[in-house]
């Protein structure tokens, strides 16, 4: 009646609808319900443009991606008259007043819509009721990685999209343009990975409480750069193994030199292994890099054990020789090479050494020699220089143990064979 119309005009609590609300007849419909409620499921098309892959984390087993997510559907409640048949574009303020698909990211850990300088949301409505809804989103999602071949691995990750509330009876989610619905920026690159491929696929997901849901997949394959790990892990490990072989060419009686070299290489290998493990998740299976580093560590460790065996057998042989020579006035007559086993120094002249106790330092032997004969000092130096120039190599070879001789051939050969099979298996 006229009286009711007049009362409405005088009611100050009523807010006058905005111009676009009047044009779209928003107040005339209940947008809490999906379009076509009670009928066939509403088709919602999706297309995605990947702007960047920001990071890949092996420790957290996730990836972070920035993308443009676009939805396409038809809602006849939003149709309007247009003489020029042009669409209308709105910002995020209209989103809260109409129905939009409730698409979410499965297995996502965190995500957000960019809001600089304003919220990156766009809604475009066409006269016939077709709607385009676009968002710019950064999402971090889980990626179930297998590190059994690390760092020679290829990881397959996927970002999954699905409706949260509407199952397949109410909403049909599909790729708008098929395989062309997924596009990527040409300049996407990662520091540790090659991006081998991007692909789009679809499927169904079942939940015992709510039923079947349409699910879309953004699949991408990542192949790891190997050069970084070659420089940081593989190459240092190779050098340590080869450095441990130097011990086989050092005189078997040079105990300090060979033991120091063995312990140094063992500790260095332990440091390399610790550094690699610190940057990796604590998985319960063996990785490819573990196989290589532990095998290299075993070669270094065996080189130390090899010298322990050589030293033990050398000591046993010398004891037998001393027993055969017997005692002469409480003194043993031993040559320079045998003296080296006791004081760790090389002697190029025969030296009589008291067995009990043996001198601990080379300086005591030299002081005794100078006290005995000062006149022979110059001759001794000349002989020593000549022997060092011409006879050191011969003395080392003559006094080399058989185990050292075999080790010079066996250790490098086995390590080369191991590298051949390792790189052939994992590459």
C-alpha cells in the first residue's frame, strides 16, 4: 500500500543498495545456495598460470608456488541487461555477497592471497551470467619426496585442487581448456633443480563421511643439479681416499707420518659426512650419497688398518732377527733401517743403540755420535746427503712390506671399479 511504501522511505535503518547491486539484483536472490540448487551439478572450469616456484625444501618436504587461479562458471542470477553486451569487472568487495566456488589446496601447509597494494582479486560478470573469478595466491604444499637416489634424484610433486563442501553431486570441477589450462612463465628457474615438465590431470577423491569429490592436479617433475654436490661432497671424498693411498708409499717404519696421515683422512671424511647429513631430513633408508660417502670412509679406514697390520708384522719380523743375532755385551747391533723402527728417524750409518732403554729422540743419537767422533762429522754429513739423493728410493723399496705392495694396486683398482658401478647405476 501507499502507507507501507511511505514508511519504508522514512525508515533510516534501511541502507540503499549500491548501483551494481541493483543492476545484478543481488538482494532478490539467496546467494548462500549454489546456482541451480537441487538440479544437476554446476560445472566450474579452472585454469592456472604458474608465476614462480619460490622454493623446494628437502628438510620440510614441501614446495612454495605463486600462481594465478581462475574459476569459470555460470550463475544466471547475476545476468543483466547490456546494450553493448560488455562485461562488468569488480574487485573483492563483491565476492562476499555472491556465491563463489570453495576451492582449496589439498595437503597445503600455508597459503595467502596477495594484498599489495590492494587485494589481488578480480571478478568479471558477463550479461548472460558467466563469471570469471581470478586470484593471485602463494601456497606452500607437501611434496612426498623419495631420497633413495639423492642427490642423483628426480622428484615428482603435485598441487591438488578440490572443492571443500560440494561433492560431485553438486559441483563438477574440470580443467577449462584441457591440457592447455596450465601455463607457466618462461623464466621459471630454481637453484638446485631443472624443471623437466608441467602437466595437468584430474581424478576423484573419496571420503567415507562425505562421498566423492572432483580433484585437479598440477604435476611437475624436478631433476636435481648434480654439479653442486660433486664439488661439495663427491670430489672432496675422492681426494681423501686418494690421499690415504699416499701412506702405502711411505716407509713402513715411519710410524708418525703414516698414523697422522691415516687419522687426518678419517676425521676429514667424518666431517664431510656430517655436513651432508645436517642438510637432509632424517629418513630411515639409505641415500645414494650415503652409499658413496660410507664406501669412501671404508677405504680410508681400511688404509689405517692396513698399516696396523704392516706395523705388527714388521715388529714381529724384527724381533725374530734380533733373537737370531743374540746379545753381545748387553748391546744389539742394528742397522739404520731397524733403528728407525724404534726412534722414528732415518739413519744412514750403523748406530749402536742400547736396548734398555732406547733413546726417545733423534737429537740424543746425534749428540752421542758427535761426542764419540767429532772428526767424522763432516764425512757423515757428506755420506748422508749422497745416500738421501741416491738411496732413499731404493731403501724404501727394499724395506717395503708385501702388504704395501699389494695395497698400491688393489685399493685404487677396487675404488675405480666401485665408481664405475656407482655412477652407472644412479645416473
